């Protein structure tokens, strides 16, 4: 699940009972810049996005 605030983006793993999460903060970034930076960081760290659901590297879907 992904949530946005005025300065941060948080993604929580959508696998049942997993508590892994990732946060990106950018005070001077626009929302679009922060979202793009967050998506790049997640991909680099091994997170996957399957049909709008996010999974941490410990729960690959493939």
C-alpha cells in the first residue's frame, strides 16, 4: 500500500502479515518528483509492483 503526504511517500508490503515498509522524504521536491524518486528507490531495493500492490524483496511474486 502506498500513501502520500505533503513531504513523504510510504510504501508498505501488501503480503499478508508482513510489516516491511519504505519511506522517501523530500521537502523541496514536488509530489511528482517524490513519487518518481520513491518508485526508483523501491525498484533498486528489489520491491515489486503487481497490479497496484507492492511487495518487499522478502515476498517476490514471480
